[in-house]
C-alpha cells in the first residue's frame, strides 16, 4: 500500500463485514481494489475477516498486479484456517505460474510456498518444477527458496519429486542471485535434515567463489556461510580460498564482513605457514575496527563477535587496543563489552595505558560501570604477574578516594590477588583494615573477613576486627556467616588464646543452634568435631595450602569457543551460547508406538476425567546404583514456593503426564514414603531411541487421592529440562503410575564447575513441594553416533595433549568377562574399538560422544576375575571426566 492508503485503517461504519462483502462483489474494478485494501487493513489491525475468504479469492482473477499481491497476502494469512476454501485458489495459482509476466509467475510460486496447507502442496509441485527451469532468473531464484519452504512442510515429497537435485543444478546457474538463493535453500534444508544433503566439493567450491563476486550483499552472506562449513583438502587450497574471500573484508555491509571473517578463521586452522597467518591477522584488523564506528547496536554485535575472535586469535587486534577505549557517550552495554575485550588484550606492553583508562573509568558516575572497571584492574593483576604491583598501586589510590562502592569492589579484587600471589602483597592489609566501617555489601564483607582470617597471625588486632563483625552474626547474609565461621576457626587455630577461644564458642553456638541454614550448620558441626577430636587434623584441613587461582579472562571452554566461532555473525555469537541452548528446533513429536503414547497435557494439571490412553515401558536393563537412599525431602510450607525456592519462574512448571503401567526394572527411590507423607517417588535418567527421558514411578501409600502433579528441574550442568507437558492421572490410595518424561538439553544451564547433581521439585494439589537430589548419569546422555573408526580413534588420541587424560582406579570392581563388559557398555553407547593383552591384563578401548559432540576416548585395563579396574579417559573437556567415572562405576557395579 502507498502512503496515502492510511484512510483504509480508520472507519466509523457499523456492519463493516456486509459492506465489504458487497464492495468485493462490485462490478467496478476500482471499488473491488479499494475493498481488498480495506480487508487487508482490517486484517493488519487484528480484526477477523476470514468470513470474506470466498469473496476475496474471487478477486484473484485480475490483471492488476497490486490487487493480485493484496489477495495473495490475504490468502497466506487465512489459508490455514480455511484449507478447504484455499483449494479454490489453486487453479489461479497454476495459471499465474504460467503468466507471461515473470513477476506474476514468481509471485504465484512464492505465495503457494507460503501457504502451509498439506492439501495445496501436491498442486504446487508441477508449477514449482517448471519455475525451477524458468528462463527468467527472478523466477528461478524465487522457486529455489520455495523448495526450502516445501521441504519444511513435506520433506518426502521434495525428495521424491527430485527438487533437491534441481536445487543442486541451480548452483551451476549463470545468474549469481539464483546461485545464492539455491545455496540458502540447501543450507536451510540441511539444517532440518539428518542425512547429508548439501556437501561442497572442489567443483561446487569454484562455482560458489565465482558467484561470490557478483552477488548482492545478502547473497554473499549465504555463500560465505556455506563456504565456512567446507574443509579444504590441504593448506594450499585453504590459502587459495582465503585469497578469493579476503576482498569481502572491505565490504560496506557488516554482515558480509563478519561472514568473511568467520570463513577465513575456519580456513586458518588448516594453514601451516606462519607468514600467511600473520598477514591474514593484519588484514582482518582494519575491517573489525571499522565495525566499531557504526551505530551502538551494531557496535555491540561486533564487540560480542570480536570477544570470541580475540580469545582464539589475540594477535589480530593486539595493536588496536585503543579503539576499545570507552567514549563518554557510549551506551553502558557497549562500555561493558569494551572492558571485557580490553582485559583480554591487556599485555605487559600496553598495561600502563590500560590501567590509566581503567582508573579514569573508576571515577565515572555510572556505578555498575565503575564496579566493572575496578574488577577489571584486579583481573589484569591476576592475568599479568609483572603488572600486578602497578595494578595494586592503582587499587590503593582508588581506596583513598573513599567512595564506598569503589572501596568495596577494590577489597573484593584484592582478595583474589592475594590468592593469586600468596605472601607477596600482604603489606597493604593495614590500609584495607582502615575501611572496615564502610563495608555494607555481603561480598565485600566476606572478602575482608577472608583476608583477616587468612592472615590472622600478621594482624595484631585480628580478634577485635572479627569481633566487630560477630556482633550482628544472626542478621548477616549466609555468604558472610560462612566466611565468619571459617575465619574465626582459622584465628583460633593460629592464636589459641582466651579471646579467640570465647569467640569460637559463640560462633559455633550461633551457627549450629540459632540458624536455619543447613550449609552453615553442617560446616559448623564439621569444624566443631574436628576441633574437639583432633586439633592437629583441624589445622591440616582448615589451614591447608590453597591452590593458586588463575586468570579467568578467557572463560569459554575451547570446544565451546570453536563451536561459537563457526556461528560468528549469528545470535549464537551474541549470546555466547551454542544454538541448541536457545533454539529448540523441536522435533518434539515423540514417535508413538503400540506400547508408548505421550499425551499432551495442559499446564493446569491432569483432570480426573481424562482417560489413560495406553501404557509404556521404560528402556530395559537400567542398572541400579548401590545403596542409594536420599535424605528426606523437607516439605515447604506453601506449595507455590516451588519456583521461587529454586530460582525459577512458576509459569515454567511442567505438569507431569502420560501415566504408564508399572513395568520395567525398579527405579531408585528418591522420595521415600516415610518422608513424602505416604507418596513414594522413584526416578532415574534413561535413554531410548536417541531421546533422553526421566523415568518416574509415583506410588500413593497415603489415605487420600493425589492429583495435579507438576515437576520442575533446577539449573544443572547439562541444562536438562522437561521437553513438554506431561500428566499423571489422579492417584487413588494404594495405586501407582509410571511415566517417561521426555527431556531436552542445554535449556537450563548452571554456572560453575561440572556437577552430576540434578535437583528436582515435585508438587501436587494435596501436599507440600517435595525437593530431592538425583544424579545425572552421563551414559544416558551419550549419543548413538559415538562410534569411531580405529584410525580416527588413534589420530584423536594422539592429537589431544597428555593434560587432557584423566586416570581413575576402581578397586571394588571385578570384570568377569571381557565380552559381556563390552556388550553392556555398547548398550549404553560406549562403542568397542579394539582390545589387546598387556601381560596377564586385558586392555579394552572404547569411544563415546556427549550431547555437545565432544568425544570420550576410553581405555579400560583389568585382570578378568580379579578385583581392580583402571580407567583412562582422554577428552577435549577433561573437567567432565569425574562425571564419566561416576556413570561407569554405576554401570559396572550393577
């Protein structure tokens, strides 16, 4: 619609639909055109004009291109709700796809592709086949995109009718825009397909590189993204590809520049010449710097991408640190991101400049920015040993300013510096103690208390300083209470005089009797028993030498960083999360079989009138962990606290559904009937047909009917969360129901080191919320694609550094048969590679792959029939190895 068409959006008439109906059937063309515009205007503002479907479709028979476009727009919007009537328009589509005007031919095919109605797709095939071979490139490029849309509706139809081959032929088209759209369509189809559809070979590569120079900017983005997935055969080919792509770095469009950078970074992995790599790094710097002269929003996206790039290749922007200095008018989100990158680029050569900047930022008015700047100084000190003294001097200068929040942040980072460089800078403790009265933030208090406790023997009045904090012990936050408890114990162990002795009695009494915090109470009891039974052992535990902390400025795991670099210029590189963590391409329709049926439940719970459709059995042979008996769950006073207590939104609670008959192996009890007011819950993670499930059994041993079951998973290492809504029927006394809850990964990630803990909360309408802790058994997450060829296994083993190998011995495990052990592990997606004899011991090699496609190379060594098993695991993510050992022990002990 043109600018003066706004009149169609305002009307004071009553009975608008009948009047529009009359106008749509007018004999005058202009009146019909105006009526269609009014219909589109009403549709745009949200009015329901679907009752005019037949009348609007009748207006399709026109030579007027504008009117035809409007009718097509209406059809796209309402065809899904009126599929039977939409078929009326098919003949016109087919006719328009043969129109002499290429614009109308393309419009017809585009519209048919956008109407997602199964009944119409079969009529689309013949016109689409013709348009893919049309003489006009505009029609061909439109038809290419239409194939991707059709694949999304009916993949089998696309494959059967040969559309994929036709798309591949379009890559050889002489029009670059047709090539770009064909590449875009094939890439989209490949994302939705598990089988290889679009694989670039040397012939295709040449065609794409040729088309790259003549495409529009978005066509170039499509082609560059496709090329970034191509692995060159050798360094020479990689250099040639990069040479052809490098001119794209000078493009005015930011998306083209970032796509070119992504492509070059991928190929640089294969280039062996240091000179070539050095030159490429020099060439990439100016375009990346240029991105920072754009609007703030584009700057932010560029900075998030640069953040990833400098972690992988810091030399690219090592000499450009000044461009990341913050300007007075930068938005806060840009400033924060620039700070992060400055920390990553800080080196002994430029640290003086950087510290001057940070010191300047620490006097700004924005409190959050000031805090971040002070923390940045501390991070630089931890990162650069030679510059640590200069960083501390700057921090001390900032403390002297006496601005409260600056002082508190400085104390927090100085605590970390003490941990990084023990027995080096303790002379400044006296200066820190002068600021005790100004501390009011929990983290700053906890840091200061840690410093006093850690260096109590060097602080003459340490007991007085701690006593000033102890006055308000019951009111302090948990973080401060825990630190006070530990610091007082340290003081007592270092100075076992009368003053600290009285203090320790007061603290231990407060922490065990006067508190409701289980963490504080447990720690206090441990200290109490240690001190009362063996003070020397207490010294060894509490005053043990602490590990030196390291620089955290490159926070991302190397395998995650590599994955994010393959997604540069996408949302993934802005969020710094892999796509699957925030995009659920939910193929969540669970395959239904005779013994499995997962019904979709409503969020309000399962009503007693809903019948139980059918039953399903969980996967067999799930081993039982030995002696697993969780602590009784503490009932919350109000069931609605479920979300609040776990830090999650109540609206996200997923009702449990799909009752299933009690079959399959027994599950470990997680909530015993004695703790659950008669409700007993058994549960364990399992895997079936490539899908992770949470197998659960609910047994009602109470005297009342229980209904409205809901479940919530807390944040965890693998982001496990419920994949959809499920139901349990009302449970009458002395009855039970079994269910398999489909799970998704990377939805609910927790920070910190990897842990196998899975915290779960279950509620129903009659009882409090039951909280329990389960285990994430890693073998339930291992993929079916973890099998490796022997050569690949050896190559991967050699390529990983020795520091990535983790060893563990299991003295209590006995291997009775090598074959049965291999069979058992294979059933849980740990695939046999090879075996050999080492003296009288058997050595077995296996491979597995976790949900992030990270390989696990496993070596098991044991003497058949004798207790004792040794396991070595080599993986790019060795921090996950303890979780693997837990899972292996669980399997082999069963």
